[in-house]
């Protein structure tokens, strides 16, 4: 197992700098997810680690080696691409064993490695088939198997599940996580899907516009986001943000329409803030202490009710863990446990510690 360190990494394409001094560390054996919106630089980082792009400045360290100037083939990494990149004229077994044949490994060793990887991935019955005879999920397993047989120090995954349908993506997430728990190879996984990052990774690196916003364990990012961007990106449905004002010494923050919400933990604050409320923390209440909302729409999923509502001129989402019958235009009250409410600086977006 090998750790990966990224130190002040910068990448420019011509005059345009796309990575602005990125730094983070992935412990040996960890599963790390790079997550962020399209164009944030996460795939560029993966390609730099793989040696498919040249570093402008900064260091990439794999184990005890700085690999900036090391050829891709000598970095002891294996990469799985979004589009599988299988050779159509080769069987599954030949595709999986191709890299070992290039290394002139004995035929028997190649066969053993291929069968072991195929067994791990549940494709041992497909070894004689060609890629055109496989489903999308099977092709992705073959691509993963090709990486496994190399027994690299680091696995790199570039949005490997984005071409699969929703049900298969859920299944493949579980299989990828189980594979990592079995092999314990340091893994770096790029995705724009924060649900994938939250459910699969030990460590999540949240990126925006070529910068790292926060690095931490999934629940750390969910419970203690450093700023409004991370808070809004992590969690599904996304966190609601409502402008409020606070006066030092008061136990409540005040919304734009004059409604107030008791948040005694922030009584020392004064100024303008954004109140962060996660949809799953809102509850319907008949108590007068609740916040008045106007229903805009609702969706029944059986065990839950997803509501869109107007709160003080802001459209918010509430995810009620119950069946709740409501209709557009109706007035209802929602409440939240103050412990789950978060405040963010209205100007900088930084989260305010209670």
C-alpha cells in the first residue's frame, strides 16, 4: 500500500491556469474521491497523477518517489476510464492480461492473475467473450479487472460509472467498495456525483474552480462544511439557504418577512447571514413556533414526501420522513432542531462556528 501526496500542484494550458496550488494527502490504502462540478479540475489532477499531462509546477509523490518526471508506465498505477477503453478484437481474458503480456510475464502467471481478478469481479464466466458481446456493466468490470491484474500501488478511476444506468450504478458502487475493502489498494476516484463520493470514499476532496475547498471524511463534510459551497454541494437534496439577520444578545435570527427562528447558540452574533437548513432536518409541525411556508409543490415517494415551499421569499425543499398530504398554495408550518441549523457569513460564505 502506498500514500499519495499532492503539494502546491499547478497546471496551465497556455496562458490559462486551471489548477491553482492544489495540495492534499491520501493515506496508504485509503479510498479518496475527488468531487466537484464540471470544469473544477478533478480530472486534470487524475491525469497529472497518471502522467498523461505534464505538471506546470508543484510535486506529485507516490510512496517515497516524486513522479513529476517519471514516465506513466513506470509510475506503478492503473487507470480505469469512463469509456472502458477495451480492445474490440481481444477476448475478455486477453484484454485483462494485456499489460502483463507487455511485461513479458509467464503465460501461466498471466492466466492465474486473470482468473483471480475475474473471480473477484464475478466475470469468470465471460473470459472467452469479446467486448461487443458484453453489457455496459460487464465491460466496466473487465476494465477494472485489467487494472487489478497489474497489482499497482495506486488505482485511478475517472468517472467509471457515468455511462451506466441508475440501478447498475448503485450495484457497481457496492462492488467497487467491496473490491477496495478486499484489495486495500490506495484508490483515487473522480466523480461529479456527490452521492458516489459520500457512499464509497474514506476521504472526500471537494473542488471548485481549480481550488480545493475542503478535505475530510464524508460525514465531516456533511456535518461541518467549511463554507456555503461545500454545504450546498454535499447532501441530497441540497441544503437550503435563507437570508437572516442577527442582533447580539438575541436568541433568534430574523428572516426577511419578519419571522424568527430561535438559535440561542448564535446569540453573540450580529449582522447578515445565510441560514442553512438541510431538507431532511425540516419537520412539519402544528406548533406556533414553526416557520410559516407556502406550498409550491409536493411529491409522494411512498415512505417520504418531498416538498417545495416558499419561505420568506426563498424557495426551499423539505424532505419529510412521512406521508404528508398537501397542495400548492396551502400554508403550513415547518420546524427544525436548532442543533441542525447552520449559519454562513453572507459575504464570504464561511460557516460560522456556534
